[in-house]
C-alpha cells in the first residue's frame, strides 16, 4: 500500500493543509514550517509500509520540522525514525546534539523526546519509521545514538545506506505483496548499524549475525554489474572467509553463482524492454550485466526465458508500443 502526494496537483492555498494532514495522519505529529510562499511551495511525498517499517520518501522546498515537548509527551507509541540523506544536506537536532548530514549519510531520532529537522536547502530525504520496541536497543542506547551522524566512520554505514536507499526507491516491491518479507532483515540491519555506532560489541554481536545474509545479498545487488564480482571480492568487503560466505548463503538455500546469474539475467531482461534504450546493442547489455561473451549470454537467456534476447526485446518493445 502506498500513498502519494504531489502539491503540483493542488491549488497554492490548499497545499499547507494537505501536507500537514497527510503527515499527521500517516507519519508523525509534528509542526511544519515552510520557508517559501504558498505559490512556490512544492512537496512530493510517497508513503509505504514494509511490515513494521514505514517509509516516507520526500522531496520538498526548504522546511523546518519540529516535534515539540507537548507532542512528545502525548506520544503513546514511541517510534524511532531514520533520516536518510539522498542529496543536499540537513540537520537533525535532539538531546542537545546536532547531526549535520550530507548525501550518503543518515541519523536516527526518537519521537519520545523533542527534536527539530532543518532543511535549509530543501528536502531530498527518505524517512524510515520503526517502533522503538522493535529496534531492540535499551532506551539509553537509543538516546545516545540519536542525532549522531552515521557515515564513513561506521563500517556498516555504506551498505546500510545503499540497502535503505534501494528500499525507499522501489515502489514495485511495495505493490508486489512481498514487502513484508524484508521487514525483519531491515530492522536487524538498522539495529546492527546503530550498535556498531555505539561501539558496543555485546549489542552488535547478535544483530550482525542475524543480518549477515541480508547484508551480503544487498551487497550483491549493488555490484551485479561489476565485472570483478566474485565470492572472494564479496567476502573481502565483509571481512569474512569465502568458506564462511558460502555457509551463510547456504543457510538461506542460496548458491552464489546461481543467485548472481539469475539476478544478472533479470537485470538484462528489464533493460531489454526499456524503450529508451532500444538503440543499445544487445551484446552491450549482456556485457553490462556480466556476460562478456554474446553467445553465452544468448544461450543463458534462452534457457531462462524460452527465447533469445533479441526475440524478447522485439516481442516486449512491440507490445509496449501498441
């Protein structure tokens, strides 16, 4: 289920109220201050739900968001939010700290205490909402990690960022009915990243183990077009042995080579039906998705989909254009 608001469809006088009501009823109760006049006010907002994990992908003109002491006191179900900075910058303020975020970084904050979010350049952020109970960290730990910039200094930050950015940008997963399948791994990955940020080995040990497969699969997805992708390169990025990598995947009934081949073929299949890329040679698409030999690509594609790449492109591009 997803809800989309785009203020371009609304009269200027209606925009502030529409934004306020949607955020209040579906995300969190906050005060919203826009820094442009109503005619210039622009917000594009998409809501989704992966089990316990809510997602609010937002682009907007400059804005300040405040969770006041009164609103925090009235909270009956404390939540933890993760603010994922996609482009530009923002500031998260809570518990006397300020986290200045730039693209590729994120920070968390909790609704049980007042906070402010400052978007002087505008908003290009994906917000993730989780019940504080689900995050599985002591209240003191949540407080200590709130409004702390999570970035290059955290060994899990890059992987977590890539995974969450992909999750927020994939509406087809929400519509597929399989979105709930990623809820638990998402919570565990966030928990592990925060535990590492806190530097608490005891807190991080279990979530790191529980999210190992999810982290490895996220890594594989982000490197499918990498010609050097191999068990050795993946194991090195995760600081584990190749043998242990295969053991982790085997617990999920996954064979490395089969999984990579399947998802590379899926990527090539999608690109072949992209009508904006019909001028791209089929062999080039195969090379991009890890099949340097055109004959091998054609045979693998036919075995998977029952027709050659050219037949697939012709059939589906023709269908799309009729």
